[in-house]
C-alpha cells in the first residue's frame, strides 16, 4: 500500500490518541504519557504516515541541548514491514538535524521485543538496557558542505539489495567495511584501514552500485566527483579538483567516488603534454593528502584499467585494486526477479532466462527485461495477446534481440587484467 509522510496537524489529534491507545493495548506500555506526547506534538516535532487518507503511524520528538529524544513512535499492526517506520524515523531526523543535534535517542519499554526497524534505521542497543541511540551523521555545517558537493546519504539497505556476487561482497566486507567500521580493533591487530581503492571491470558490471553499497554499509555520506563537470569549471580542471578535495576534507566521514577515472588519470605522455596531464599530476598529489585523514575512503572505478598512468596504481596510493566482473547465476536471477512483474513471475521459466543471459551485464539484463515487458504490452493492446502479463517467450525474444555489452575479447582481457593488475 502506498503512503506518504507529512507534518502533524491538530486535526490528527484523535488519530494520534488512537495510535497511543493501540500501543498501550499491545502490552507495550508507552514510556511517555499521552499528555507529554500531545505537548510535544504542539511545540516540538511530529510527523505522521498517511495511507488511504488515514493516519497509520506517527513519530514525535523533542530536542534537549544537542540530543533529540523520540517520545512516541508507533505504526498500526497491518501496516508494519511496509517501510513506514523507517520513513517516519528518517523524516523526524531531517527535521531535527538542522537544530545542531548530534544524537537521536529513544527509550523502549521492556515488553517491546520488535525493535527491528530501529536497528535497520541505524540505532544501536546501548549496554543491553533497551536504550537505543543513533549518532546523527553530521553537523549542520557538514550537511551544508555535503549539499555544496552534491553528496548525499544513501538508503541503508543498498548492501543487502545486491543479491549474488557473494565473492565480491565478501571481499569488500572483509577488506573495507570491517576495518573502517572498527578502526581501533583493526589497529590492535596491526591492520591499517584502507583509504583508497580501485574497482575495475567491463562496462555495466555494477562498479558504481558497489561503491554506493559500501557507503550505505558504512552509513557514511557519498560524494561523487564527475570529471566532466570539472572540465567545465572556470578554475580549470586541476583547480576544480583541488578545491573539491579541500571541501571534502571538512567532512568527518565520507566515501568519495570517481567513475571513469581514466579521464583524469590516463597515461602521461606526448610533447607537448596532453591537456589532462596537469589534472593527473594534481590527483597524484591529492591522494596522499586524502589518505592522512581517518573516516574517509576514496573509490575510483574504471572500465579500462590499462589506460591508467603507471604511477597511479603504485603501492602507497591505493590499498586494493579489486575486479568487479559479470553477474554470477544468483545475481542474474535476482536481477530478472526485480524486473519481471510479480503477477507474472510464477509463470516465467527463470532458470532458462538465467542460463541464456550468462555473459550479460546487469544493464543488459535490465534492457532485455524491459524490452520483453514492452513487447508483451504491445501484443496485449494491439494483437489481443496475453492480457495477464509477459511470458517466458517474451523474454526469450528480448534476449535474442539484446546486444551484449561485454564482448568475448573484453571478457578475456579482463581475466588477464585480474592476473596482472588486481591487488586483493
């Protein structure tokens, strides 16, 4: 069911009272009295979730110095596990963060055991006292800097949404997430958390998706640096790159991503020097400076790792050079499942589609899925075809009319690059 989140209005009072009473009747006695909750609705911060013109959830909070306290949080039983709870918490956080708060907390009754939505939203159980607390990602000043950079916080479930690709996920989890999430423990074992990595592989294999998923997994803001935008800056490409990294240094935690990095880090050669040579030199200077700070990770991605300047890949600049290949069988199945309409899924031969798309990139599979669905729609409308949705035949036809992004030669070159250039 679709829903929307909006501000609490006085006309919502009866609905809020009903939610408070429902929470009480569930055996989970509210921590705050109904009078306190209503008072906070009037003078503090409150948001409600509305579905079918009915209030089905609410979150109310007040600010105290640098800490925010959630005084009421409830969604009706039929609407749970629809993402409403997470959306309410996120909306409340957006209203509290500009106040300069650094922490958002909630007290949970002993009887309340269903706290999954709190964990999914980043809250942490403190000292096993059923006291949940979440560090807000950044101060108001940092939030302004992030906005200037075009950065953002990503959804917390990006990591889990990547199905299949278990080898790549396990490698990134162990090499990146583990030491970055707990640098003190890593230091105990003599492990220096990584500061910069390279992702390489054929086009369309999901390198950008993995970079975003790492940021999501760490709960760090994500800033993407676009070489094409730097080229159009009045300060010049090198100057724009330098100023961008100066701004990034103001953030306590951040994942910085540069896609198609070969555009600004290609081989330096030729007389006179190529126009991008100064940019390559500048980037080579900036990476060591970037590595000096904690709580930051630079991820660069390239489809053409052989085009990168030799100095760029030397030890000391990048901790790991990680290959990201074509989706495995589980990943292909997950991608097909995502794009086939739910009502048609049971009647589609997924095994056949997965087998036929070996060697396809995620983008290739998405294209074939959309093409097959479009064909089924046109048949249904113009040729009195199957009115219930696309079939295996529709997707079979679409696969046959999809040109693979990654050729056999490119795939073979990728295997050679893994042997010669990967650093895991």
